[in-house]
């Protein structure tokens, strides 16, 4: 499975992860360099979340129309173009540069929505159900690896080059990913994905429309289509609330780390290095997280992830020095690493066999809602009470998400792992 997924999905995803990971530690710092205030810097990230939220469902429909792999190609090229605009804004640095920067990062949001949904749909349509959890964890792991390598490269570049060099690196990674997707190895999965999707659809139709004897009888097409499109919407909503809290914490973390690092007087290179250290811990924790997801169950892992993550946000303002910040970043990394791929796995668990990308677009509304709410809440709280209040507000949201999932886990009835139910 991993060998088949490597070139068509995992390698490009790793490169896009490096591209995104390199810019995450400096996205707010770039806005500050162009004249934005700390509150405006957080608000810009919130604008990205709003753009992602508004374009998520259209992105799913677009993917169903053009196909998973073609959507990945278009999104990767579009991401490179948006990053080129960011480079232009930073190199120019004159009047209007901040506006160009905002336009470039906001336009990147719908592009990344298409990228994320298309790669998730491609994996969900190709990998058998029994291997889906591990496949999604590997997919999440590529982004974790990118979040480790990207900030390390950014920290090295910032020692000798201006900030725009980081975005040039990001653009180069996106172009390399595009080259892989266009290669013969990168396109090998396309036909196999369609064949497996057809087999999975037929198998689910038989399972949902009758007993074993029904497998040798003709299946009513209307009934089979209805079964293939069935969605447990109550489970979607209950799980989606917790996923939104996790997304809120994830997108607020780099903003909070950057603003708190500036508050403590740390350099841009040190802040990038801290983000890279956290990403390394996340990458290590991905492996026990994947094991727990398959053997303990989805809901307990999500609860644990949110509880530990929220604790890290609490520790940062309570320990207002470099050592305390290191401890807080490590705790957050443990929590986030345990939840690597949990959003994609639950989405795949709940997705129907028919119109999968369209459903995943709806499912992504929860995470994109968190992507919008995280920076917006951070911006508002920072404007009212400073960075400390912003960090504590995100901590409350993460811990509340853990409590919510723990309370509704039985009703949501997500897969419980090996030996604990389906």
C-alpha cells in the first residue's frame, strides 16, 4: 500500500508540506514586516480561514467534476503562483505591498482546499477500508514531516537571507511536487484508484442491501445508490464539533508561538527553530498515534489529542520565559502528533461510497470553520487583552472540544479499533 501511494500521493504531499511548513513560522512575521499590527497579523490568518470556509463545498464539487488527480495538479500549480505573489510583495515592500501580501495568502486558501480534499479523496478511493486508518495517518505524517523540514530550512535561510527567501523555497517545493505529479510514477495510481473505487462501491452495495445470498442476486440500482450515498449526519455533526476545536487550536498555534516569541524578544530564526523542534516531536508521536487510532479507537485519540494540546496552550503564558515556551511547544507537539491524520480518518470513516469528494467538502466545513475561528479569536483576544489572553482563549476551546467528544463518543459511535467493534 505505502509503495503504491508513495509517488502519486505521499511524495508530493511531503513537498507541499515542506512548502507550507517553511512559511508557517514567518507568515505573521512577514505581515508585521510589511507594516501590519499584531492584531492585524492574526486577522489576516483569519481571513485565510474565511476564504477556505467559503470555498470548501465548491472545492468538493470541483474535484468530483474534474477528478482527484487532475484537481491535485491544478491546486499544486495554483499554490506556486500564489506564493510567487507573496515573494513579489516582500521584495517590493513599498506602498500596497501589504495589500498584495494579503491577496496572495487569501487566494492560496481555496487552492489548498482543493489540494487537501483531492489527496484525501484519492487515498480514500484507492485504499481498502481495512488499511484506511494507516493510510490516512501516513498522509498526515507527510505534512508533519514537512512541518519539520520546512521550518528548519527556513531557520537556516533566515540566518543569511531576507524573509522572501523562505517563500522562494516554498514555491520551489511546490513546483517539484508538480513535476512528480506529471511524471509517469505520479500518474500510476489513477486507473487503479477508479478500479478499486468500483469494487468498494459494489461490496458496500451488497453489504447494505442484503445478506450473503443477495450477492448472487441482481441488486436494485436505486436501492444500491441510496445505500452508497447514506451518511450518518448525527455522527458527522457530533464529531465535527470536536474536529473544529482541533483545527482551531492547530491554526492558532503558529500564530500564538510567533506572537509570544516576539513578546519574549526572540529572533525570527529562533522562533522558526522552535516550530521545527515541535514538528519533530509531532512526527515521532505520529507512530504511537496511528497505533492508538487503530487499536483504541478514533474518539479516545481525539479526546487525548485535544486535552494535551490545550494543556500546552495553558503552559505558555504560565511560564513566561524561553524555557517555559520550549516546554509548552513540546507539550502541544505531543498532543498534535497523537492526532496526526485523525480528521482525515474520521472523514473517511463517515464518507459514503458515492460522491465522496462532495461529502468530504462538507466534512471539511468543520475544520475550516476552526481555521477561521482560531485566528479570529486570537486576533480579538490579543486586541482586548494581549497575547496571554489569546493563548488562554485557545486553550479553553481545545479543552472544551475534548470534553465534548468524551461526552458524545458513545452516540457518535466512531470505529473503536481492533477487538473493540467495527
